[in-house]
């Protein structure tokens, strides 16, 4: 528990969990002042806001009880059982929010024309985010293993998916957008993952040797990392644009490249740009991981008669693996985000759906493209954290 949490006070009570109190205040401010949902005659027009206070009293009572429980948790003496209760209450709060939004959308849909839309408002998103963060805070204070934290997140996501499967969210605008674009969304997801994977393998094949040489030779590292840092300073869209003309010229000069789909627009410049952006994290973490291997471990391996290749494969790489995996985690999460911008040069992917919504001023289409990107990044981050934790346990 931090000193700020121990020393802070509110209303004569001692604040035990300043994070939870802050999340409650932010959620209350956002939910009380901003629209919970918005109803519009069609997907392109701004909707009339419906605030939280306009919801049925019974629904508000359940939501208020869960919010009061979370608020009380900010002042209670920390107990392990209490953190479990607060985590469950935060998850229930998010699920109740989704249910209420679905119910309100169904109420508006009754008798409304098919083109009418009920969108989630800013107040909903702020409260839902605060609920998710409160759940994460409870899992952090419980010191749960990464696998259990991921399981908790999956259970919450499964609960929301279950509401959708039961039809409770069908009248929300984002559900209608999904129903209309299901096939296109699947294709865009496959394109997005394909771009990331196409960049990942070359990144590892290039970054691993670069990091290894940088760990062995300081002069090489002194030139390598400033150059890779320089690439990181170039905005992504600018780097995509810089690659368009050279690749277009190569495609015209060598028809075999054009036949393979390499040109000034499309996936090729996107993959090359992602590789260039990804080299710094992977090479730096490989170099730091190898440099951090205890000298005694190397000497013992050499004393056992191992060749330099065996020392690297059996001693250095296993000991450096947690640091290397941390770099790989950064690379994958970064690539998932940057691949969305690549839609502007015709690479496709989830960014294409997101930008279609932006250009058409259709907020729910933007959300439809954005949410899978966030979920992909969270899944990749969680999975690599699990692998990193396993590698650290094996190393010990």
C-alpha cells in the first residue's frame, strides 16, 4: 500500500485504496454528466443523448448498489477476501452496464424504423473502463499469477459475449454494424493478423543476430542503436509514404515483384515499415539479455567443453529468454497498432473498417474496427507475459 493511500483522507474516513476511489469519482463524473446512450434516426446522424438518470429506477438501484460497494472498498481495511469481492463487483458492474444499454436500445427499437440506431454514449464507455480498471486493480492487489489474471479478463469478455449470444445487445448500433459487416470484419481481421505475422518472422531473423552482435561488440552497438532510434522518430504514415515510391519503382523494374503483389501500395510497404519499427525493441532486448548473463555461467559452460554455438544455445539464450520475450511482446503489440494505420496505403486490415467509419462520420463503425485491435493487443500482451513468467521460473 502506498504512502499516499495510507495518508489520504476523505469525509473523515481513511482512504485505503486511492486507486479505487479515483476510479469511482471518474466513473461517477462521466456517468452523471455524459450520455449513457444516444438514439438517432440513422447511423450517420448524431443521436439525442439519454443520461443515466433517465433509466428505470430498478436498474439504477442495482447499478448504485454495485457502485456503493466499490466505493466502500476504497475505505475498508484491505483483506484478501475483500479484494475478491471487489473484483467480482467490478465485473458485475460492467456486465450490468452492458445489460442496461441493451435494454435501453430495445426500448427505443420498439416501433422505430429499421434505420434507427442506439449508440453507446461517452458516459457508458467511461464507466465501463473504470469498472474494468477496478477489476484489474483487485487482481493486482491479490497478486494473482498472470494466468489467473488473463482468466479473469477472459471470463469478463465471455460474460459480455454471452449477453450478445442471448440477444440482449442485438438492438445496439454496434451489434447491428457487426451483423451487417460480419464477413468483412472476418476478412479484415485475417488481413490484420497476416500483416503482423508477415513482419514478425523477418524481424526475429534480423533482430536476433543484430542484438547478438551488439552484445559482443560495443562499437557495433554504438552505431546500430542510434540508427534504429532514428527510424523510431519517423511518424508511421511518413515512413509508409517514403516506401511507396521506391517499391513502386522496383515493381515496375522487376515484373516478378509486381506479380508477387509487391508495389507502392498494399501490404508490402506496411510489412517493411513494421519490420523497421520492430528492429529496435527486439535487438535492444536481445543485447541486454545476452549482456546480463552471468559471466560465471559462460565460464562454466566453456569449462565443460562447449563450443561458442553451444554456449549461446544452451546457456546464454535460455538465461536471456525472459528479456528477449519482453522485447517480442513490445514488438507484437506495437505492430498490431501500427498495422491499423497501414490501411491508409491500401494494406487493408481492421484499420480499413476504422477509417471507413471516420470518413463517413459513423462512430459505431469506428468502434467496430477499433475494439478488435485493442483485444488483439491485449491478448498478445497477456500471452507473452505468460511466456515470460514461465521462462523466468525455468531460469530460476
